[in-house]
């Protein structure tokens, strides 16, 4: 049986860290699920790490539904959260329609939206409709160009105050957790102590209630963006290249097949 949003809240209440990784296909999702991830995020980061785009902006609902279906078929225990991609929640009606598709058609347990004040009507409508929502503030990749690129947000007092107010709004609206991306450690800690719902950090220091990374980053695949905060736990890209080169050499030399 999959974890629920109540289980995630209980982890914060008990002081237990929450583990999150992205996945975009059946075999990876199966491995993450069996390895004990609390949350598997079908992120629109798939646009960059799987589909080869330069940003998350070109990702479509069709893309998200396709990959979420694959992940959902694999997952037995983890909570599955799906990103609503850029342009899919710019009105209340569109947000409701697309979020419902993620749950009804693709098998997700919740959806994630970027932003706060500018989409509070959409967030409120989703939550009132019984759709679990994960918030996302700080660096929001879908609108990164308007934020000056992939840079740390909230470094000055004014912008830090704005992000704190966004977190408070998200809590008030009823999100079950909030992703804090690329903000200073002290701000992330302040938000985590201020709001009751769990915070999930990415490039926001160790004081959040949980951590999320893009799977391909932590496995050592060389992507279009290489954040400084990522820890590479294995150089899997190099290992795969070695295996492929060995196979190629053995076919050319006649060593394979035996």
C-alpha cells in the first residue's frame, strides 16, 4: 500500500527525514520504490534529462501523463507526485482538468505546482476538489528566465521576506508539503520552523524536513545543468559507456557471441 499525505506529515511531526527522488520510467521507479523512497516525483525535469530539451518549458501534459503512467505501474509503496508542466495550470479550469487527469488517468497520488500568490486561485480550487498538492517556491525552473536564471533566490531581505510569505500562503491554502529550491540555508530553516507542513529542500541546506534530487544527477549522468549542491553517489554514465564500449569491441573482434 502506498504512503499517503498523512504519512508524510507524520514524518515531520516525529522529526523523521523525508526522502524524495525523481523517476520517469518503470524500471527506475521500481528500484526507487523497492529502495524505500518516501516520495517519487515525476518531475518536468524529464524534459532536460530524458527528452533533451534545454529547459522544462517545452514539456507537455502528454509527456507528463505518459511518464507518470509508467512510474505508477511500478510503484507499490512510495507516494507518487507529478509536476503540472508549464502552461497547464494558468487558469483554474485548466489546472483542475489537468490535475484530475494526473490522478485518474496516470495514477499519481498528488500534483506539484510552482508559485504561490500568482496561482492561489488554482491552488485553492485543486485542494478544495480533494486533490493533494505539493507547493514549490524559491527557484522555480518553469520561470527561471524571469528570475535571472538558475540562481539562488532570497539572498536579500526583501526577497527572503517574499519567499517566507509565499510559504505561509501555501500552508494556509492547504498544500501537504513545500519544495524549497535554491534558497539560503537560514531562510529554509526559518520556513521549516514557521510552517506546519513538511518542507522538501533542493539546494536549500540540511535543515528542511526532507531532500529531493533529480535521479540522473545523483547517479552521475552529465546533464545540461550541473548544480553545485548535487552529490553524485556513483558515476553511472561512465560505467554504462565502459559496458557499451566493451560490447562493441567484442562484437567487432568476434568474442561475442560465444
